[in-house]
């Protein structure tokens, strides 16, 4: 079992951090052209074909059913964990502020869960982002529940 794996949910090829703990996963891979160097979410036990309705949640389901690591993280292909208060504008510079395996291990000492904190953007918290994008917090979590416990 690996100690740490951070999944990068992506639907297209994009630059990724150099650290080996980052694993790019092509979400919604079912019926799409394979992205070289990426793990597809239509392997193993999966719901990849439901991606048009569930977006990155198909990747979350794939992680749950197919990945074995002590600590698992999930990031979007353009959004990574960092301690930097200011993110560089230049693409190559952005990846210099992404958390390294050493930094993550230090943060995980004596902790089992690490949460998200608000940022400076207009949509300042994860909850507000969900409310803004999905209009209903209840509908979002209903979708998560449906993926985990499909209604037959």
C-alpha cells in the first residue's frame, strides 16, 4: 500500500506536478480517446459513463473502488494544494508552489483528516462554490449518495 496518493481529476492533458504522489486520472474516459500517461476512470470498478451527469464524482467513485493508499487526496487539474497566499499567473511558475510529498507528510503527522480553508476569491468557500455552481447543496449531496448507493 502506498502512503500518499493525490489524484488529479482531468478531462484533458495538462501539466502536472513532478512529485510521484500525484496521479492524473482521466475522468469521463468511457467512450473518449485515451490520454497517454493518465489512468482512466473506466478501468476496474467504475461509473465513468455517468460522467456527463456527475463530473469529477466519477473519479471519486473510481478512487473509492480501485485505489489503495493510506492517505488519498483529490485535486482538479488546475487547482492544487498550496501554502502560498499568491498564485503566480505564469503556468510554469504555478507548479513551484504546489505542496510536495515532504510538505504533505509533515502536515499529516498526528492527523487523520485535513480540511479545506476559504480562499480570497468571490466564491470563498467550498460550500459557497457548491451552492453557486449547483444551486442546491442538497442536490449535490444527493448525487454523491446516489453514486455511493445506487438506487436499483
